[in-house]
C-alpha cells in the first residue's frame, strides 16, 4: 500500500485491513517525513498496535510496518536505508521469525545498495524470513506486458533471490500488481512476498493473493497464513443508519404510526419494542449488512481489475469500476461510523484489566451519566419517582411531535 498521507485514503486502507483481519501490515512509499502514533492508529484497527517506520526523503519513499501486539511480540528491529526489519515471536506458540518491509528505489546507482542491504539483514538473524513490498523490478518476461528481453536488473534480481535462497509465492487473482500509462495499458508485477524455505515450511498453507487498487496505481497484496474468524455482533441501533437518505423520515413515520393504550411508561416501552422489530426487518431486507455491501463493491472492483489485466476498459466499463469504488467508499464511511459508536465497548473488551485508570474512567462515566435532579416547568425535582415521570413525559412530548 502507498501514499498514506491523506485522511480519505487512510480510511479506505483501515477498512480493508479490518476486513482482511490483518495482524501485520506493511505500507510503502508513504511519502511521510515524520510518523506519529496517532497517524498509525488512524490506519490500524484496535489499540494493541506497535510500529516501525523508515521516513520518506522529501516526497518520495518511506516504509511503515505495524502489527497487532496480541499476536506478535517484537524482539528486535532494524531500520536501514530501504527497509524496516522486525524479528517477531508469535504470542500463541513462541515461534520466532523475521519480516522485512522493503521499497526498492528503482534507481540504478542505489539498487545495488539495496541488494547489499538485504544481504546484510540476512546475516543478522538465522530465523525464517519473509520479505514484502515494492521491489520495482520483475523476475520474468511474463510479469510485464510490452517487454521482449531480459534486462540486467531482472537478471540481478534473480541472482539475489538465488543467493539468499528465497522463494517467490505464486500470485492468485491476477498476474500484475501495478498499472500505469495511457488508460493503464502498461502492467507489471512489481510487488510481492518472497520467503525463505524454512518460513514456507512452517507456514505451509500460506497463500499470496491480489486485492483491488483502491488508493494508488498499485494493487494491494494479501499473504494469508490462516487464522480464526469472529462471529456476528449483536443487534443494536446503529448511528450509521442516520446517514442513509430518508431514514429519519421513515423512523418518524414508524413512531407516529404505533398505537398503544396505557401509561406513558408502558406506551414508551411498547413503542420502543415495536420500533426495534421494524429496524431489524429494515436492516436485514433494505439497508443490508454493511460488510457484505462493502465486500460486494470490492469484488466488482476486483472483477474490473481482472478484465483490465487482459485489455483496456471502455468508457462504460471504466464508469462501472468508478461506481464500484464510490460505493465502496460509502460503505467504508458507514462502517467507520459504526466502529466509532462501538469504540467504548471495544476499549472495555481489549483493555479488560483491573487498572486504576480503568476504574477512574468507569467511575467518571458513571458520574457523568447519573441524574440526581431535573427541572420540570421551572421547578427542580430530586425524588426518583418524580424524575422518572418527568423524563417519560418529556420523551413522550418530543417523539409524538409531527412535522408541520
């Protein structure tokens, strides 16, 4: 991934990271001269994040690696001229391995320095090794269209892979990771994961696959080593629904249409129950699952990317891909709204420790949310029963108002 110094792009990247449930992320050509924890958190999911960064030189280059500390424990880190290397221990089983995120400068006089840097990193540790990033060079003629001969850079890349005893994973979902030029007619496989034999033996089920281009002219690449998936979350009123056009009018019409007899508290309770039932049906049959909608838009983008790998898209097809991207961006915003709503619950779940800070925050929320007295018709009321009846009456008056 690249060009992260943009809020909208960061939102899309974060959504994709969440969808793929990535434990380790490497971003290249960040174009960021000074990284911060807040910026990393705007890209990552959850609070259990650590990171390392190679800052850009001006508006070029830059590598960022960040990971979930609940899954990976950092043992050592080396940041050099073209790479960020981390020696990790798997929290689950104690297995140690090395990851190196790279960005090849693609400049002849610097490329040899890059190859030497990889050799130096290999000499630091003898653990299983995985490298990922933009190598800015292909291995074979079939990895670039409009090319008829092997260049010296290609031959040197093959020598380096052989000398370091590395293996290139097959790429599923397409042949090229970069598209550019007029109407994206020039295509190459510049981005990849390459691994040592012992790394491949340990992660024997690892699969390298292509994801869509969402923020740059490079496709994203996923190296899936397996993992668990969580079940669905419980039903709740979602703030993101309020962003859907016409939802507030629909909500008002439902509320006014409910007719119940009884006390104010009974009527309010029954109306809320009826509203909940309507929201469940509407969410399931009309609004739909946000993640499913987002996945659908993502798959349509991947479909058009695969077509573009064989030929140039016509105007209608380009518009279809653009529409899929716009839909994807819409559902990313919806999802972000939902996660903001759940942020307090997420903090409780991920920070479930009996720390003094946790109790102070919980007590502070309790004090803020408590109601010891209210003013009704200009008079302060402090009795619990009077407060309850006053609140019910206030909500009854507010929610039964109709638009003039």
